[in-house]
């Protein structure tokens, strides 16, 4: 998978903001993508119905999997005006997380 890079600037102070949405066809429900943000901010993944799937304070998280068939929202939290770089690519394994 090629790497996709975007940026996001927080509009509100210390509030969860959606930085990406993900939907997979039922034929690709198993696929996972790694998302890394710089600088490090808290991340979480919610389903379309608002169920928390995963969260991380480490600056990276994997999205996808069966719940992406319905749709997932990737959210981040940071101070108003802060810009983050969002890199989406291959699934991140915990042992690879330190490589950055």
C-alpha cells in the first residue's frame, strides 16, 4: 500500500475532531491500515454508531477490520490551532512502532 499524507489543524481546544473516515467493502473487511500522527496527540477510532473501537496516546493506531464495513471515524484531540501531520500506510506492529 502506498503512503497517504494529510494535515489537520484543530478548530477547538482539547475536543475530539474527526481527521479521517474509513469504509471497506465486505470483501476487504480484514484489511488494516496504520495511521501515525506527528506531533503525538491522543487518537481514537469510533464506529458509525459511536462505539469506541480503539484508542492510543502513542501517536499511532491501526484502523480497519470488520467494523470498517459499517464505517469508522478516526479522531484526534489537541489544542486549538495546532497542526498535525497524518500518515496512513501499512499496518503498524507494536515492535515497529518505535521506528517512527
